[in-house]
C-alpha cells in the first residue's frame, strides 16, 4: 500500500513537524509581540520623560520671561511715577503732597527704592535714631551720587544722617555696619576728638558731637509704585 504508506509517512511527516512547530511558531509570535509591546512601552516612557522635560524647561523659560517682563514693568512704573512726582514738586515746591502712585506714606518722599522722611524735630543723634526706628525706618544711608544729589536738592538744612563711629580710632559706619564709599564722598571738615556722629548739609557729610540737636532724614525701603494710579 503505497498510498497508505505514503499517507502514513506524509501524515507522520506533516504531523510531527505540525506538533513540534505549533509551539515554536506561536511562542516566537508571542516573543515578537512581547518584544513589540516592550519596545512600545519603552518608547512611551522615553516619550513621556521627554515631554516632561520639555514641559518643565518651557515652564521655566516662561517663568524667567515672566520675571524679566514684570521686573521691567515695575522699573518702568517706578520711573513714570517718580517723574510724575518730580513734575508735581516743580509745580508746588512747598507742598509735601505726592502723586497717588507713590508707595510712601504721607510726608515721605519716593526716590529710587526708598521713602525719605525729612523731619523738622531737634534731636540728638541717638534721639534721631530712635525717632526713625519708631517709624519703622532708620537714619538715612547715602550710597550713591544720585541719592546724594536728590537729598541735596530737597533740603538745605542741617540734618542727621545714619553715619557714626564708636570713637575717634574707629571707622565711620552706616547703621547697617557698612563703611563709607570713598568714591561717593569723603567726610568734610575736621573730625575732632569725640565728634562721632555725622550730619548732612548741602550735599556733604560733616562730623559733629552726637549730643548736638539737629533735624533729621529717615529712610525706609519703599514698596512698588502703585501701577493702577498711573493708568
Ligand atoms: C531746632 O534748633 C534750632 C537751633 O537751636 C532752632 O533754631 C530751631 O528753631 C529748632 N527747631 C525746632 C522745630 O524746635
């Protein structure tokens, strides 16, 4: 029976490989699919991480831009506000009234990032220091030519500044402990023994006895110019 034989052999041949090849074929298919899924998963994770990094950097960039823009806007607001105040002062030099955009309290003048109070009370230097402290401020500190010019233009009276020294052998220091910047000004006049406090007069600082009675200038950090008052 060749047919039978052939059939049998054929059957056997086709059965044997069929039996053994069903498993490898499907398992390699599974393997392929698993691999494909794995690749997909890894791809997605990589994609998500990349997206995350992109979002974070973009957010940071936007934040930085925001900070820059609002910084510029605040500076602009300050400039416009202080120009308006200057105009007002030109019109009414005697008035202590300020533009509504000023962040400073009544009787305080807005310049740079500070509010300046020119008070006409006679105090010793210590008394002046306390007077300012009671108003959440300190005696004026002059750290730039601009501030010096500003103060000079606004008062010609003798007024205490926040500059003093422990004794004749010590350096002159501002109230925060910083020393006088020599390229802005040097102390004028002769500092005699026991003249350990400095007053401001016509753009210069002079040493004096701390027990003398003078008017004073207080200073405190200003808030931001009131932008809504500029519109
Ligand atoms: C402060 O003292 C000066 C000099 O003694 C005097 O001329 C002035 O009137 C005094 N000012 C006040 C407000 O008391």
